[in-house]
C-alpha cells in the first residue's frame, strides 16, 4: 500500500481524494479477504 501511495503521489495524485481512494481500496481488499462479498 505504501508503494502504491508513493507511486500515485509521484504522478500527481495528492490531497484528500488521494487518501480517500487508498482507504477505500484498503477496505475493499480486506473485505474481500473476510468473505463479506458473496460469490454469485
């Protein structure tokens, strides 16, 4: 996640929207691991 943060910042993503994106991505990745999303 830190490498993704740094890579995104290097190409110009910064500020609140950048942090919101990373938090949402972290939530979705952890939610998928716990099985919260049922396969169809």
